[in-house]
C-alpha cells in the first residue's frame, strides 16, 4: 500500500473514531455509533488489505459499571486449530477476527489518533504469527516447570477449555498495556508501516496512568488461565464445580460481550464433558479418526507415528540429545523443548492408554524417563535472552 493510500485510510479511521467520541452514550448517540460500525469495519479491512486480515464484525459495548477492557480482538479458533496450537509445532495463521470496542476507550482523554493507534496495534499484534510461537513457548515452559506433559486426548476432548485459555493468553501477550519495552512495541510492523509510533506511545502512557492508575505498564502478563487449564483438564470431574464458579465470577467482572460469550461456551462445555465417558483402548491415530480429526494423522510427527510407530520417537531421542548439547540461546532451548515435549506426550499417551506386555511397557517407560532427563538438562544450560523467565514467577531455575 502506498503512502497516499495509507494516509487516506488513517484519515478515514480517525474521522470515524472522532464521530464515535462525540456521539455520546445516550440512546440517540448509540444509534449514531451503530451507523458507523460498517464504515469502521470497511476501513480496517482496507488498512490491512496487504496482510489479508478480515474484520468479521465490530461491536461497540457500553461499559458503565465494569472494569475497562479497551479493545478485544477475537479470532475464531476451532477445536482442530486449538489442538494444533496447543500440542504441535504446525504453522498457524490467524487472519479473521471480531472487534469489540469498550465505550471507556472513548471516554478517556485519548485523541482520535491515539485511539486509532491502539486499535490498529491490538489487531496487528493479536494476528501476528509470532504470538502463536510466544504462546507455545509459555506452554512448553509450564510443562517443564511442573515436570508434566501435554495430555493429547484431553486436549481434544476438552477443546473449549483450551480455546478459552488460548484466547485469554493471546490477548495478554499481545495487548499494548502489557508492553513495558518500547522495542517490543516497535517490533510490530504495523507501527512502522502506518507511522503510529508517537500516537501509540502517548496512548499507552495515558491508559496506564488514567485507567490503571500506574506510572508504568502492567508488566509481564499473568497467564493464570493457561496454567489452570493444565490442572483442570487432568481431573475435570474433580475441578468442574469450582472452575465453573470461577468462570461465572469472571463473567460478572467484565462488560465484554465477546469474553462473556467465550465464558458461557466454556461453562457449557465443562457441564457437558463431565458426563461424557472418554473412549480408551485406541491408539492415537485411531483416536484422532474416532474424533473425525483425520488431518492430524497427516501432520509431521503424527504421520511418522502412524507409519513407523514409536520407533520414530526412539530414533528422535538420540538426535535431540545431540542438539541439547549445542544449545546457547533461549530460542534454541525453546525449539528443542517443544520437540521433546511433543514426543514425551505421545510416549505417555501410548503407555497409559494401551494394554501392553510388561517388557514392552518397561521399555517405553524407560524411554520416557530418558526424555524427561534430557528435558531437565536444558535447565543446566547457560542461556541468553531470558524473555519468558518472569512470566512464571515460580520458575526461577530458568532465569
């Protein structure tokens, strides 16, 4: 997009925002705002035409009694996509989204240019493919810190839990209010392309000071929802009642219609799932087929599992052991950690969901132990660029 087109779109966007700001929140004002929604959706799609981002819907929510939620960017995530994000390294691109705008965003002392900058940043930040990598890194670090594995069947059987956790975490790793490093903000290509740096930095300062009453950003996002999912889905029947109560309480504290809808879906899914028996006695490829998730058997690691069985996981161990020895950056460590975690998940799924002869069971338990020990050796490495060490406060060994 050339500079003239960029400036034209920015002018249209700020003009629409200014009209929303000056409409008021009485019944007449809300009717006016509703008439601007399609124009806003259209100009956003024009602005992100090169990236292929598609705004499906824009919602303006009158928020009088709840805490500020600002801008919600909600990409549709189905169960298959959630599993791929949560349990594989498969490339994922999110391109469509719903946008929800908090009336309090317009009631603060932000200029129309600053509000536009915040909206554009949040959209481009949530849909940035690097955020999927960030979420996967957080998952892998959590699994390592708890000496756990990703339970593949639970990730499918309780996929709405995973979807809720992924969307919550995606918002937190993307949002401008959690960015305490200007370099992190400027790494967003949209900030440079649309020349919104100054307006964005100014907007962040105002939001943090005026809305949150702090002189700094909110710092590293707390990924409590993501962490809680590991606990809940491992014993859904035991945690169902208390977790539903927690979700209902969360619903009372937000004015966001999109977040409320996701909470309702999750509450309903937990209520239904606690009464549904899980099929056992199937190997992993057949389990995927029983869930009509045939495409998973064609992904790299699972395809190898279907063709060669656990022999491929056994062979991979020795190659990964060599790679662990050469780790010297956090990026290297996280990449290899994900490879180890995915194979360990498959191993433990096989051990605990199949009837095995004693000698066979001992063999695979021994290999799983070797993988766990290999994973722990990553903690002993001297690793630079510790980007994630402060997100899980109890994970001090990775610092």
